[in-house]
């Protein structure tokens, strides 16, 4: 059975290295198609968030245009684009709100739905999610 | 993100897909053959969740049916119940026990110690959990044989699992170390005494790797080292290597058509299972599983 395990180990190594070694060139920002493309996704995202039965209430009084603009700047900057997010940091922006992990996960789910709807390739989606997911530490207020 | 492994993992509010794993044959959340450190169901922090699964594995000579229930609280603790039936097929017939079914009940608990397998994508720190699985076998007509070999009819496995989703790469890796004395997962009892006492726990590593292809589709492979305590007893009983056991492995594809449903199909290779009555064949075949979360 050791022989079988070596085959498994080899397959594992290949899967990992193929995932780790990216052949992509250019910044994630460029691969996403620049600021306009990001804004298209964020407009869709904000509309979906406001309509979402799980989290929509919390965005009832949020200015959709302003939020989409801020999110666009944030993602643009995080992905290596020429933008500067000037809003509150994540902790301050969510202080006083009741945000559970379920809310945070719902937000991620909606973002994935928007990226799917706007045709963002899955490997770029995971790149973006990997940048944003650690924000759960600051965004979630109810542990 | 994720769909797969956890589509089942989304509750009304819920958890990200893929984060709850699918159901293992033993009931705990994980891959198909190996428990992971993830806590199953759709429940996330401060939530209860329930998931149910039904699985069938068919190899050259045997069929194993499993039904399982998983309860989880707060992404902290998971309780599982598994009911397994192995149709002994040609082996039962060869032993003069045609139609023999071996039935096993597995009660499991898993506790997350630390870590966030999915969202902590800026660290290498995995999610780590520990678990226990108490297994009770009803061997029916085979019981006198297992008694003669000195195999107990119940046993408890203990394990520790570390799971990490490398989110950027879409690659999930799990390693589990299990202390067990189970023969063929418990279907042939626990430990053996004939031909020299072999009733100690052994540490068996188990590995899983999965690659997310889409937000609701993943492929992967698992490898589970298995004890081989009955081979010596079989030799002492004059069966040669007729009771030898091998490691288990599978290659799977998992798909979550909706948030609450995940389907897994796999090719499994369970190695030899009672080779004395199956011409020494490796038991390869197909594994199909469906999981539903509530």
C-alpha cells in the first residue's frame, strides 16, 4: 500500500504546486479590468446587499452610490490599483452595528453572486476573497 | 466562495459554502473517508445546525450503506450519529452465512480548539479540532468468529485534525491523526488476540486535499492509513493472509447544487477486505453520498 500512498502524495504535491505557482501576470487590479470593472461589480453588490433578507435591513439608510464608490476604492487599493480609500477603517466603520459571523458570511456570499453575475473568473474571485476575508476580525462585532 | 464542501454549510443566515465539509462515512464532517477540523452543518457562530446524509459505497465484493446525522453548535462543537451496514456478499456466503449484514453504530463528538479554516486567509494557521468516535458493532452470525479471533465488538477512536483552506489558491488541505484499534473501520471488530495480543491503539495518519474549481464544485483525494491487526490472527487460525487489511483512499468530486444540498461521487480503493474469500482482490468501486442541511 505504500506504493499507492506515494501516488497520492505525488498528486497532492502537484495539486498544491499548480495552485501556488500562478502564471498570472500584472496586478490583480489589472486582471480585474481596472476601476470601471470593479465599480460594475460593486454597484451590483450594493443592490443585492440592500435586497438581501438577511442583511438588507442594516443597509436601509445607506447611500448606495457612496457605498459602491467607497468599496470600489477599497478593492482598487487592495488589489494594487491607483486608488486611495479614505473612509473609516473597518473597525470604526462597523462599531455600534450588530454584525454576526452569519451576517459576514452572507455578505461574502452576496459578493460571490455579484462576481459570478459580472463574469469575474473564479481564480480572481478567490484572490479577492483572500484579501477581504481577514477583515472578519474587524467587521464582526458580535462574537 | 465555496460551495461545495459546504453548501451544506449554509444556514438561514449561515456559513460559507464549503466550510462545513461533507459527511464522512462515520458521520463527522470532513471528506468522505476522513474527518476534518471543520464543524459541520450550516450553523455558524451562535447558531445550531443539523445536517443529514446518506451514502453508499459499492466495491467488487461488498456494499456499505451509511446514514448519518450531524448536529453542531457555534462552530465549536459537533455531535454525529452514523449507522453503517456492510453487505458481506461473497464472503458471507463463503462463511456459510449468506446474506450476512454487519451493522455498526457510531456516536461522535468533535470540538474545535482554535483557528478559522476559511476566513483567516492571511495566515498559515489551520483550524484544529479534536474528536472521539465510539463504535459498536453488531456482527450477527459472524460474532463467534470475531470472538475466536479475539476482536472486541466495540471501540473508541480519538483523533486530532488540522484543516486549512488556502483561499487564494482555492486549495483545502487536511491532516488527521487517529488513535484506533479498529479492524476495517470496525466492521471486523477492534483489536485481536489470536496469534498474540494486538489490542493496543495505533496512530494512523489521514490526509485530504481538495481543489475548488468553482464556488460550488470541488475535486480532491484522500488517503487513510489503516491498522492491520487481524492478519496475524488470521495466520494463527490457518488462514494465511486471508484477513489482511490495507490503507483506504479515494478520489472525489463534490458539488453543491444549492446551499442546502451537496452531492459527492468518488472512486474508492479500500484495498483487501477479507482477501481469503475474495481471491485477494483490492476492493475498488464507487462511492455516492448526498447531504442535506437544515
